[in-house]
């Protein structure tokens, strides 16, 4: 998934629960006002909240910035045998 233009590291920064900046994003699955799901270098991420919207999306660099009222974000599984599991969440 990584080519020379993409970031190889992943970071996530939340300011005042209103601005979420992420790097290392490899795919956007869904962007809706109350739910955003993306794939990062470290796995899938689920972001929930209200009035969520992408304010900056640069897939060449793997950058996604989100604004709105962020309620939560979590990594929702590891990729194992072609499927995602919730095993890591309960360890």
C-alpha cells in the first residue's frame, strides 16, 4: 500500500474534541456526519461524533483532517487471514 509518496508512520492528534488530524491514512471507507471509518498504517479506525466532516484529505500523502464534535475514536481490529477481528480490543 505504501509508495514513495505516502507516509510510513501513523499519528493521530485531537484538539479540543473538535479537530482531528491523522497521518498514515491508506483508505477512506466512509465519511458521514456521525461516523467516519478509515484504514491507517496501524489498522482500521472508527471515529464517532456529530457534524463530522473532512476538512482536508490528501491521499497521496496519507493525510486526513476532520472537524466536528468528536465523541470517540478507536482501532477496530487487526487484519488476520484476510479478515478483521476484534480480538485486540479485549486484551
